[in-house]
């Protein structure tokens, strides 16, 4: 536990209770543990919560994004614009389909792509943009669509971090044809591993359901429910990207917690902002004008004249039992992408090297948060006033 002065404060801890354990146990006791009725129920529940027409549950957000690109027919010879400033999976899925990831820079305030950063890297071969709502900060989808739609460039939203965030007063999840959520424990709600593609196009939903299940013409669950013999066909080369009913059972409970989680995260974020206002030049991520963040990642950009380096600051915090993290990664700086040509990415490089992510989780106490705040003031060599 993390009572004041004891134990390590983690960067994140999912809010899981007895209800999730019981729901998982019920799924096991039912005998139906693979993709089945609970997965279908979770799909309906998430779609209803975010105002999307449909949702297709899969094994992760990475597989959700992969299938989104398959559905769009993106392949070899195509370019897909992605932010380098993102978890590496955003770029990797472009490689999975044999297309070329093209890194674009991000806006300093949000860490997100914007028309002004995408436009310079568009080419006649650009087929799609993967628009990330980084750390739960909503990207301006309408503005990006204004740039992309006239050029026939598709948008896939990487909303891995963004369930529960709003854009223009509406939840993230229903602003585009293909929006991918993650239910990894580092995100806002969790199924252990898991993801979902939200879509408003019935033909996309049908194809996604087929692709996640080996390209089968009839799902295993449907076949089981029929009273007659059903011989399935394999209509195309698909994948096994299914979520299990045990995971979905957990997800149904987690979804009921979503509003409380977002509210708590927002209030802790406000408290961080208030308490850290006395550190000159420190910039904390905040809501953009067009939306409301869920503060999945509470990042802070250090001023150039901060007395210690970012990495030393991480070490000083760890010495105090505080597990902060480096800022959001930049894929173009990783060995896997060393050979990928790219335009200069100065904002990405500044944000990834100069920022850190502060602990923030539902059950974080004010005492925990005070320890983080004190750690930052101590490293800065000043006192909170
Ligand atoms: C976490 C994350 C992913 C990958 O999600 P998984 O569910 O772990 O596959 C993709 N994109 C972004 C922006 C993420 O933060």
C-alpha cells in the first residue's frame, strides 16, 4: 500500500476490486471462456457508452489498429502518417501491413498531430493518418479531417489511452469510421490485455469480426448456438485476435467504473497543477480548447534551466520511492526505426527528452501525491510556498 512515507508509489495501478474477480469467476464457472456472450455484451456496452454504432472486441489495441489498416486495404507502396511521439505499436502496425510509416511532428501543447504537422509529410502515396489521442489528450479530429478528406486520406484514431475523454462535448470513439481503444492495465480501464475497434460502418464491423476470427464465415459462438450443422468457410486469411469471455466479464465491471475513474484522475490532475504552480517554467499537460482529457498520462515538461536533468530527476524520485517514467517515447529514436527516413521532429525530440510522466492512479491518496510534489520541489532546490 502507499500510505504516506512508506512503499513505492507506482506510476499507475489499475482500479480492480472483488467485483472483477467475481465476474471472471462466473465466466469460468459458466464453461464458456473463449469469445462468447460476454464479449458481445462488452461490445454493446462500450459502443453505448461512447456513442458509437458498433464495437469489435479484440486482443489488444495493437491488433485493433492492425485490423483497421487491413480493413482500409492499406498495403505495400502505401504511406501512413503517424506521430513518432507515441507508443511504438502505432508505427509497428503500419509495418505489419507492409506499408511505410511516415513520422510527423506534434504540437507542443498537446503532444498530438495537427494539420500543420501532417501537411508537410503528405505525399501522393499517403493512404491514411493514424491520429493518436496521446496520453488521453483529445486530438482535433475535425481539423485533421478537414486536411485529409479532400485528399482521400483515411483517418484511424489510436484512442488507446483515450476512453472516457471527450472531443467537442462528445466521447472519443464516435468521431471517425475506425477508432481503436486499449484495455491494457496501463490505460484507464483494463481487461488484462484487450482492445476494441469502434466503427459506424456496418461493412467494417462485419469484416473486422471475420478478420479477428481466422476469416471464418460464421463465428464459433454463432455456430455453437445453432441447432443444425453449420459448415464454416474461410473467406480470407484472417487472424486469431479474439478477446476471451473472462476478459470481457472483467471489462463489463471496469466500464461501470469509468466515469468515477475519469473524475478522480481529473481532480488529481488539477491538484498536481495547483501544487506545482510554484515551480517556474514547469509545464503540465492540460485540456486542449476542443476537448477534455482523461489524464491517462500526467506529463510534465521541464524548463531548460531546471537544476537537474530529466534522467537524474527520475533517479531522485525513485530514491524517494516514487516511480515516475520518462516522457512519451519517440519511435524514430528507437533501433527498430533507425533506418526510417523522416523530416526533422524538433517538438517530438524536445517532449520525449525533456518530460516525465508523474504517478496518477485512481486509488492514489493525497498523501501519495504530496510525496511526489515534495520530491519535485526538492529536486528543483526550492520549497513549495
Ligand atoms: C498502449 C498503446 C498502444 C498499444 O495498446 P495495447 O493494447 O497494449 O496493444 C497503442 N497506441 C498507443 C498510443 C498506446 O498508448
